[in-house]
């Protein structure tokens, strides 16, 4: 039996469940449960916080997972990615206060930047030879400039309205993300076979949606 970890409640949850259902896999979903077993496919679904999914798949606690590439890469396990799923598209962007002068990423030299993505942002800045002071915070990153914690932020953006509402403007795209299917790298032959069946169905669902 394959164990698939998905986000318990959040922006990935509904699309992840819909994808599994559209693959013809039936299961009872009760939102208070931590796991459910499918009735017509050898699959168990685990409901977890998205941040925990890459580590659980890396360790083999779960065989498969559905998670944002942003969380996967930040966790340091990009090699677990099997395929993109086309939903939860968003970007990780740098933003500065609307009135701040900004010409290029070089202007961030020595600047305090608040983010929940220190690994991805650190690599981006290093490639460009910029040394900034990264302050890692886990939520409400966009208010950091207004409370004096940082002069810039790097956060997930989809429409940009949250940035505008906080008096910020987007100046650089650091990373583009979508939901991805991930898999443990040491699956047994039986599990690999099941993964292939699942991928085949997922690809058919995506073709049918186009
Ligand atoms: P958890 O409680 O599981 O830790 P969370 O608050 O960290 O949840 P969500 O806000 O539910 O996470 O976002 C989950 C993922 O959805 C993000 O990591 C990202 O890949 C994607 N995402 C985030 N914001 C958006 C958005 N505005 N539009 C589309 N996708 C987004
Ligand atoms: Zn999270």
C-alpha cells in the first residue's frame, strides 16, 4: 500500500483531494482524521502540515507527497520531485516599501530582509553577489517593514494585493512555484509500480482538463 501525504488544511488541500478523486480513487474524507484509506486503490492518505511533507517523504514515513515546490526546495530536497501538477501556482518575490528607491538587486547589499524562505533567498542573493541580512520569520512577513523589522521582504505572491495593502511593491521574482508530486527515492518495486499507475492516471486527468 502506498502512503501519500497531503496538506491537512490550506491552499493545497482542496486541489490535492480533487486530483486524487479525479484519478478515480475513492475514500471517505473526514476533516478531523489524520489518515484515510482508499477503498478502490492501495493508497493511504496522510493529512499533514505542508512544511512537514518533504521530510516525511525523504525519511520514508510517507512514500509520496503533494507539496509546493517552494516548500520542497526550501526544505533542501529538490531531488524528490517527480512531476509538476499545475495548480497552486505562485511566486516568491522581493518587495520594498512603495516609496523606497530601488534600481536593481544590488541595492539590497547590507539591507535587512524578512522572509520565511532563507535558503531559497540566500542562494538567489549569493548568485548575484549580494550580501544582505536575512531575518527568518514564519508568518506575516509583509508587515515587517512597517514595524521596523526589515527594509525589504521576500514572500509568496499570487495576485500582489497583499503587498499593495501593506504599502509594498514587488521588485524581483526570486522563484516560481507550483504544486508537485514527490516520492521517496528508495521505493520497493511494488510501490514503484503503483506510483507509475498513479502518475498515469494523474497525467490523464491533466490532459482531460485542458
Ligand atoms: P500549513 O498550515 O500546512 O503549514 P501554510 O499556511 O504554510 O499551511 P498555505 O498558505 O496553505 O500554507 O500555502 C500552501 C502552499 O500553497 C504554499 O507553500 C504555496 O506553494 C502555495 N500558495 C501559497 N500562497 C498561494 C497563493 N496566494 N496562490 C496560490 N498558491 C499559493
Ligand atoms: Zn506551512
